[in-house]
C-alpha cells in the first residue's frame, strides 16, 4: 500500500483526496520509483482543483513531476537504487503522477538525477525551474548567434514571484545579466533582489492593453504570464531581441500585433517542457546543476507534507505561493 492524492470524477463533480492505494493501482511502465519529493506547479493547481481540464483520465494521481529512487526496472538505462527525476510527458494528467509515495512510468521518460542534487533540490527546481532553464537556454542560443554579451542590456522576467520566475531570475543573474523582475507583489521586492534582480517593476505596467511598438528596453524576456503582458513585452523588446514564452498565468490569449517581429526583428520562442526531447532535458538539468545557487534555491523553497498539497493547489492558482513549494510525500 502507498499514500497518494487521487482525483476522481463522481457523478456530482470533481474531487481530489488523500488516500491509500494498493500496488495493483500502479499503471503500466517499465520502471517503478519510490518517490521522495514532488512539488506543486501551476498545472498541479489546475489538476487538483479541476479549474482547467488538465486531467483527462480518472481516477488520476496528480503531480507532473517527482524525484526518487528506482525500486524495480526492466529498462536498460536504469537499475534499482538509481536516483531519477521526471518532468511532464503527461504524468499527472493522463498517467498517474508524482503526488504519491510510488510511481510507475516509462524509463524513456526519466532523467538520471545529477550527482550534485538531492531529491529535494531537484524538486525545488521542479518542472517550473526546468522550464525556466529551457527559456534561458533559448535566449542564450539566440544571443550567442548575434554576439550579445551579458551586461549589454536588461532582461525582463514576468511572473517573477512565482516558480518559473524565481528560478529564471536566479539563473539569469548567475549568467551575469541585468534582470528586471515584474511582480504584482511589491512586498516581495527584497526577496526578488535577493535572487539577483537588479530592479523590480509593478506588473500593472505590463498587464493592460498597450501600443504595438513601445520604447525599446529588453534584450530578452522570460514570460510565464501570457496575454497583454506578453504582448507588451514583445512591443518593448529591443531590435533583434528575443522573448521566451512559457506560461499563461494572466491568460492564454495573445492580443499583440506583428509590429515587433517585422519592424524590429524580435523573435518569439515558444517553450514546452512536457514533450521536450531527452537531449534537451539532460542538457537543461546539467546546466541547472552548474548554475543554480543552492542557498538561493533554498531561500525560494518551502516544504509541505502530502496532506497539505490539496490546499496548496488552491493557493498557487490564487497567486499566493512565493517561489517553489516542495512536497514531502512521506511526511
Ligand atoms: P506560479 O503560480 O508559481 O507563478 C505564476 C506567477 O505569475 C505568479 O506568482 C504571479 O507572479 C504571476 N501572475 C499570477 N496571476 C497573474 C495575472 N493575472 N496577471 C499577471 N501575472 C500573474 O506558477 P509557475 O511558475 O509554476 O508557472 C507559471 C506559468 O508557466 C503557468 O502558466 C504554467 O502553466 C506555465 N508553465 C509552463 C510550462 C511549459 O512547459 N510551457 C512548464 C511550467 C509552467 P507575481 O505575484 O510575482 O506577479
């Protein structure tokens, strides 16, 4: 038996409960993992509350990521005792996920945990932080191709107080960039500066409808917010700059014009972490191991037991979670 959150869809609605499951509830897969830590990402909030239809099979164990130790493997790359991390692939949406003490998945989905990370560190980064790394890598590749050096301009991070935003600030600062953090929580300005932000701006300056072309400011943007914020970020990106878009915390719409793209050569990169190929995942985790400052990671992270994950799902959608929430599934 093992403890897990489980989402069901009884006739009268949608429920998520802490429950005990028998090993026979584990799905198909060639690797079984003793989960140590999982997390609460924005998408987990959507799954736990049922706010958006991210869960497409019932019953479902939520949790789009986990870190733990292999108990049993039929996969050639993994053996019992190996430490692994999983992000995405529909886990926690169409395949039972990480908010449980055990998980069974395809070995092809797993990344070997870099030796420099504990399982808790790996989940302090989690899917939010790994996605932040994918965004930063898209910007780095863009800048490298154009000979843009760190320090040559400001980089904007939106949704700065959230998981993707907090990790993106720490990574960009570690690379020597001047980071401007956009937040709706001015009280968190000191926290954002402690992660490496040089300046903190009110997200209201970006979240309302704006002109198609605005004063050129950013050499790059990491945007986890979407909607008008993403449109304004593109409109204020400097000639030849780039925007990495990964999220929709403000909205899924993109009320923008083509002006920044055709008049300033701005590039908009779409970042998907869920189906990213293995080589990109391994490169991202290796870069995270090199770049992420462990004390900063600890400062942006709070741990909760599995039973509190239900409430945390509501809190993250309400924008009340600062940085990252890790879940001790064995507490
Ligand atoms: P968080 O909730 O931790 O962070 C989102 C942040 O966005 C909030 O903390 C808040 O920051 C800001 N925000 C919230 N609501 C609004 C609003 N109405 N208008 C403007 N800003 C708002 O979530 P995550 O960091 O886990 O995820 C961020 C986004 O990235 C989500 O949309 C998520 O689905 C997406 N994502 C996408 C992935 C992919 O593969 N493409 C992978 C991981 C995440 P503040 O208070 O500082 O303003």
